């Protein structure tokens, strides 16, 4: 869509893209040992997404909103007034976190 990503978007991608590969390989092999490794990526990436989502809600004249050449407060996507790209990334991290915690619980039983 030719959206220029801000610095925080890049960090979220750095933690999300390896998850797609690692979890795909683990699923194809039936490897449940990936949970402990994937949890660290999910928690760190989710932290960036949460911070970015909060940052987007700050007033537009706030000096905290500057995170690089592209402003974090640019809303390329804003559905219903609160669904933004960082919010979608946060939702994805939370869904993956829930699935990983459930898998870990099932492995212990």
C-alpha cells in the first residue's frame, strides 16, 4: 500500500516476521518445544505494539510522538476511531500469546 513505516513499526515487524516462520515450522513438525522460544518474541513485540498504540493516542503536538523521520501519529488506517496498524499488531501478538500459553498448559497436563 506504499505506507512509510515509522521506527516502531519496524521493531514490531522484526519480532512478528520470525514468528510466522518459526511457528509454521514448529506446527509442521509437531514441535511443542517452540513455546518457550516464541514467548520471548511475542512479549517483546507486543510491548512495542502496546507502546506504539499508546503513543498514537497522545496529542499530536506532543514531543513524545516523534520516533523518526515518519511520525508515529500518522493514521494510515483508522477504523472505528481506534483500530490502527499498531493496534492490529498488538491484537496479533495477543492472539499468538494466548495460543502459546494454552499450548504450554496442555503440554503440562
